[in-house]
């Protein structure tokens, strides 16, 4: 009889860069994949472009749109082309973008299957669960 709890794919947990949560999940789900929310990263990117890099609102929004296009590319070549366009506009913005570890949010690099439906409350409840 097949195991009803066996998964046909790797588990993908979506959470921010919280080291404590990452450590806990890796301990209990060693084969899991970690994904970060592109929308959340883009929000931070826009804010840092304005505040930390000193770019105006228009340029920040343009770079964020380019960031989004790069994130949703399905192959490395197309991702790199879009990333190069960002680098032409602002090397600082490019460096900021790659500092977010594209392998956790860019489709071109992510090894697993991510789903559109996100349940943040589940990860919040899990992090409160006494392990």
C-alpha cells in the first residue's frame, strides 16, 4: 500500500530571510526548498532605491518594473538580459537586486515548483509550535 503522506514533489516554504525560521524548517524538513516572495522583495527594493541609493521615484519604479520582469523570466539567458538592463541603468540597483539571492525568488534559478496561493498564517503558526 502506498504511503498517503508521501509527496510527489519537494516541499516549498515561502518566507522571508528569517534565520531562525529557516533553521527550524531545515531541521524538520531537510529536503525542503526555500522561496521568497517576489512582491515583498520588490517592495523593499523600491524603498531602498529611493532611500539608500538616492534614486528618484520615477527611476525607482522603472527599476522595480525591470526587476519584476527579470524575476518572472523562465530561463537564465532571459533573466541575465533583463538584469543587464538594470545594471546599465544603475549598478547600485543591480547589486542590490542580486544581494536578495535570485535563486530564492527568480523563476530562472528556482529548482522547484512554486504555487501562487500563499498561506502566511501557516508559517506563522508553525513558527509558534513548540518543537
